[in-house]
C-alpha cells in the first residue's frame, strides 16, 4: 500500500481499547465536549480555532482529497471520539509530521501512547513513509514521555522558535521506520 491509496479512503485502525478512524458529523456532540477546552491548548502552539470552538464547522465543507490524515481517536466501548491524531506536512512521501491531542478527561490513561504507537506502526507498515517527527513544547513533560514510550528520539532543541503561533523552546522528536523493524 502507499499514501496515494488513502487519498480518498482514510484508514481505520483498531487497538485493544481504541478505534482510530475518520470523524463524521455524528461525532459533533463528543467533539463539543473537549475541543473548545482551552486547557488542552496550553502546549499546542495555538489557541482553539473556529472549528475547534464549533466542531460542526468541520463537516460543512467536503473533504479535499489529500495524502494527509486527520483521524478521530474513539473509545472502543462506546465509539465516543476523545481525541484526534494527524499525519501531515508529508514531504516526498517519505517524511511527515505527526500530532496527537486528547480530551483532558482522558489524560494519564495511556490512550495517547496507544494511539501514537498504532498510528506510527500503520504509517511504517502500510505506507512508504520512512520518518515521522513532531515538535513538543519543553514544558510538556507528559508528551515527551509518551513519545519516548513509543520509540521516538529527542533529536534536538529549538530555543525561542516559533511552534505554530507560539514563540517558545521546543524539542524535535523523530522516529525512523528502521528504528522499530
């Protein structure tokens, strides 16, 4: 399989406790519970945008075909979306940035680690991606631990760099397909 195989049909990935899947308009009630919560944006690099404040906006326009993924993280027991995960900024079908965000009600339960681990494995096993990377605010200790549990390596520190819309110190974490094979 290749990234091009997922342009119109995004994957669904199951773990022991989670289903990582495309989000649909019926997810709006669960998205409204956590997306506008400003506390989850403390280290995100930006404040909640229009669609995060009003998740119904996410479903007003038809999705444009893209190799990037933006998938919901749903609990298997009730199919409620409790977070989301991205694979984006894909370069030459070889490298991409990855990001995970969870409702604060579900922090500390291992869901971030479970979803990141599953998405990382999916990318390396089912696409031609060879490298995934991300930026993490140096104050975000929980995300650093999650990344390290998933095999990501801290590759560097950017001092007073711009992380989305925020000037801060941040780490670059990365993982190669060869690191986990």
